[in-house]
């Protein structure tokens, strides 16, 4: 194994491949940090550039883009409260309040370092645990997926900060929006109102950037014509704050040990499961961190725990997503689906035989992943001050430019204006819900998990001929159903405990 | 008005839920699998979600009603901005966004982006920060830079007209 590892490193540690990794990480960070442009899009747009390269160089570039893209999302999430990618939605919840308080440097430092460790450890998990973990992942069928999705939905309670009914309703609104389009299993059209363009449903990207970016513009516009209103540059300017190194102490980092380990495991496991990735894991890790915290009320006010949970888990999903790709040939998320295409273009088909047939390449991928994470840490550390400088641009100039970039991102999905219209629809919905005091995080979780619940429930019932009992007979599914029952019981107990001392 | 926002919001979502429940019956049911699975056809989840939405919107309305009954004193006290003052710029931004998307196919990405950027900057900036020449310059340069970066470098397709 060690000689393969050395050979893998040797094939990556050439000037050309290293330069491609650095280029990939830098471009990835730029794509990740611009709302509307994602790691998936960065990889998709750069695949044609790799046609003339050898496979090690090509995959190294794409890995750099992936790692940079996933991590870059934290920049805009913290600095302008708009997630750069779906993977950094939960980073907004505590990162943005920290930035508003003048701790942008610290929030970014925490995000960058925990992204690095989350990602790096997931690569080591990929190297050492790949075969056994992928065998377990292969055992996941509709019952298990259904049970996991139901369990994840119970976490909405901890994301519903002020009002539980509003949080639950927001989740159902998200599920409702996901119904639009072709139904799973029988492909019947639902709620398309005769509009052909709606038959493919709403894509997650316009939903997210609509909910965050367009809503942010509307919030900024609110009351801005009032006579005598002064543009408060101090309010809009994000202070870097006094920052040494990454802006936080080792003692602060050590308080996050448990949070880090928990979020890492969530990120890794979600990454391994095909179909879901960093977009889901960051929200789940945040919700779990909040529900397990001794001070859940502080979440959302700007504490590093929220940033650690979100950023550790989303980068841990990177290594996780590679696991089924390399060992089974099944992509874990959209970016690894693109990478699968990249492999096939160069004549390599990932699967159980990859390690024996292309061992050197597999270890070169491991090496590229490790190096890409180190490059990401260095680039983001040196770029930290530059990113914050970009925010010296007044918001009335910055926000419209961001919206234009969001339009490019939404249009680029399918070369169709329907996705741009969805951006507007979800922007309006987000603004309306904000005004009514509904949290947006449960809506996103409902939108992502709703189709997973429905597809696997229906698929499972087709397997069993309509009988629900076999769902409980599978050990993994039963475990998650038990966890669901415990989670619901805990929520009820917490609610009872909150009410009883005051006698309300 | 602000006092009744939860009741009005609840009413809105209740209406949407009833509409969805009703519309779910028009979803075509295909006979797939054995007959016993027909109860989880494509209309099952929408009906389940609609029922949940109805219960929750009624709960929110009831909770809000209870709050209104107990705290009747601070009737619309601290809303210092009128509805018009608050939401006119929001509506202007919305109108501009609709125009941006609606005319993009006809006029192309570059022209519409420049127009949108300029208009949105004017809406968001306070009168003393409105610098027409700067706004126009930034808008045109940004629109061209975005267009050429994505179309020329990344080979992405964006709506074009004959000019751009």
C-alpha cells in the first residue's frame, strides 16, 4: 500500500499537475464564493479543458475545482449572508451574525480551518475505510433511505428557532414546491398547470439563490427611499476585526472537539450515500449541533459552533462522495457524477476493479485530494484579507452584480429562462416568509428531503406489495426509525421542560 | 396590519393547502405494481402534505388569535414607516427584476444586465450616493465582463441579440 501511495504522490508532485491543482482550487474558490455558481458548474465547465490532458492531470484539475468550490461557498455565506453554494447554507446562520458583529476574520478563519480538517480527514477515511464502508452503503435500499429521510425531517424542530408550527409549515412548503414536475416512480405530471417548462420541476440552485440572494436585495430595498435616510456605511461594511493567524485560539478550537467529530461523521456518511451530499449534510450537522448543545439559544446569534458544524460536514462529504464513486462506480453527489464523466472520457470506468486495474491512478487521486486541501487552506488564508476587501464595495453596487451572476448561474443550468423565473419566484417566496417570521432552513430541508421520502416510500411499498411492516424489519432502517422515535420524544420532552417552570 | 400578519399568513397557506388538496385529485393515477399499492400513488404525498399544511396554518392562526386576545394594548404603535415608504422600493426592485428576465431573450444579456444593474443601483442607493456616471460605467463594464468571461472563457450560452 505504501509503495502505491508513494507512486501516487510521485505522479501528482510534478510542476504541471501541481499548477493544475492550484489553478483548480483558485477557480473553484471563485466559483464557490459567487452565489449562483457552484462546484458542479465549475467542474462541468472545465471538463472540456481536460480533453487534451493525461488522466492524472485532468482528474487533479477537477479535484482542485471540487475542493475549492465546496469550501469557497463559506466566503459569501459569512460576508454577505448569501450561501455561495448549497453546501454552505448553514454557514450563513452563525457566520453572517459574527461578521456583522465585526468578527468576519474569525468566522472565516474558523470556517477555513474546519473545512480543511473535515476534508482532509474524509480523504483518510476514503483511503483506509473505502472497501468496508462502501459495502455497507450498498446495502442501503428504499427502506433505509426512507428511514434516514424521516429521521432527518425530525431535525427540523431544532431549526425552527422561534415557532415550531412555522418551522414545520415552512418544511411542508418546501416539500410542496418539490412536488412540481414529474412524480417519482410513475412519472405522472403534477402541479405543472399545463406549463411544459415546469415538467422538470424546480432545481435546487435557483431555489437557494432565490431564497437568499433575491430576498437579500428586497430586504436591502425596504424603506430605502425614506427622506433623510443616511446610507450607513459602517453598518454595511464588514469589519475584519483584529486578526492574527486564523483569528481564533487553540483553546477555542479544542472546545469544538465533539462538535467537529460529530459533524465530520455526519458529513462523511451523508457524502457516501448516493444522491445526497454537502447540500444536505451542512444543514443536518448544524441541526444536530444545535439540538445537542447546552446553549441552543445562542445558535443563530453568531457563535463558532454553527460555523464549525456546517463547514466540517460539507467538506467531509467530499471524501465521502468519492467513496462510492471509486469503489462502486456510483457517484455520491452531482460533482462526482460530473467526475464520473471525466473518468469515462479518459477511458477509465470506476468500479470495484479500479483499485486493481488502475491502482496508481487511485492513489494519485488520494494524493491530489490531500494536496488540494492543503492548497485550499493556504490560498484561503492568504486570500482572507482580499475577500474582505471586496466588501468595501458598497452593498448598493455589490448586490445587483451578485444578482446578475445568479442569473448567469440559473440560466447556465439548462440554458433556459425558466430557471431564472424560478429564482424570482423563490426570491418573492423567501421575502414573504421572512416578513411573516418563517424560518428558511426547514424549507430547504423539506425541498431536498421531500422527494427522497416519497420516492423511497413508494419504491419500498412496491417491493413489499403495499405492506409497511418490512420497513421495520430491516436492521438499519429499524435503527433510524428508533432514532426518529427518540428524536420526537426528546422534542416533546424539551417542549414540556420549557413550559413547566414558568407555568405558561 | 402587522398585528394580523400571522392570521393573514395562515389564511394564505390554508388556501394554498386546500387548493393543493383539491388539485391532487386531478393527478393521473397509473396502475403500477400490485393493486394494494394504489393508495400511495402520485397524489398520496401531496394530500398528506396538504393536510399537514392545513393543520399547521390553523394552529398558527389560533396561536396568533390567542396572543391578540391577551395583548390588545400596543395597537400598531411602533411601525414608524408607512407601507408605501417601506415597500415601494421593494416593488420597484421586483418590477425591475421582472423586466430584466422578461426582456432578456429579446434584448440580450448584456443590454438587459446593464439596464438592470444601473436601475437596481439607483433604487438601493440613497439620493446623496446616486452617481449616474459611475453607475452607468460600472453597469456597462460589469455586464460586458460577465458576458465575455462566461461566453468566451467558459463557453456558457447566454441570451444574445444581434448586437450582443
